[in-house]
C-alpha cells in the first residue's frame, strides 16, 4: 500500500511540474529549472551587493529573459540591479521595470 502511494505521489508531482512549466511558457522541465537557476543566481548577486536591496526587487526569468520589478531608492540602485542581472550566466536580456522612489 505504501509503495502504491509513493508511485501515485511521484506521478502527481511529475505531472504538476510539467504543467507548471508549460503554463509559465517553458517547453520542458529543463528550461524551467534553467530559468529558476538564473533567477536564483540574480537574487544571490543582489543579496551580496552593497548597493542593491535584494528584498525590494523582484526577479522573474523566462527563456533566459530576466524581468526586474519593484522599487529602488536611487537611479544608481536601479542601474546596478540591471548590470548584475545582465552579467549573470545564461541571461539573454534584461527588462528593467524597477521604479525609482522619489
């Protein structure tokens, strides 16, 4: 009985991961994990940077295109976030939708 539950749970998870990746626009689980890795790398570079406030800037990635959103304290922070994202391995382009607070 436990074996059957394990198999069913595994199938359910595999199906939900596949559905999630298709819904997000990626064709394969591999593309989804690559985009997730890029997002994680960009967020890590933000967290270790002295200018960018990592908790104020959102990062999403699809097909290697990174979208930045949220609020920055200065134009310098907005620019620095874009530079860090663009320099991340696997990034094809960056859409910088960060708003500088007055």
